[in-house]
C-alpha cells in the first residue's frame, strides 16, 4: 500500500507528459519528426515557433506553378549539391533522381476498378 501512492503519481505524470505535446510527423511514414511540449516555455513562444516552423516547411516545397520538368531540374541541382557535399553517394543520388523522374514525368493517373 505504501508504494501505491507514488506509483499512481508516476503514472499520472507519465500520461500528463505524453498527452500535453505537439507532434510533427513525417508525411511519408507517420513517424514523429519533432515533439514539442505544449506551453513550454510559454504558449506565446510555442505559437511563434510553430508559425515560423510551418512557414519554413512551406518555403521548402518546390513552387507548384512550375511544370514537372522544371521541378525535376531543381531536384537534380539539389541532389548534385548533396553529392558534392558528401551527404549522399552517387548510387543514392541516382536512385533518388530516378524515383523522382518516374514520379514527375509519368503522368498516368490512378485507375480505379469496382467489382
């Protein structure tokens, strides 16, 4: 009985800490990318940070008004930069380029079938 109260307090604190968070997830797999505690240090700073983060993420997207060949050219330049910096290997760059090329230049739409 003596351990029951501290155990309940620990459980309550555990659930409090995991439920009072803002989680940014990767779009492709849903894994957490960034976890922020709500109102820590305060709600104003958290709100400003979230706004700035969202703006920066949106600025990284290639402009939607570009056609797909222009987007592919931008991807290629970015991959060449990463390759020059030693961030990725030549094989990785080729795989990424081919994947983006297939995605951007293949204009087929999904075909839906009903049974």
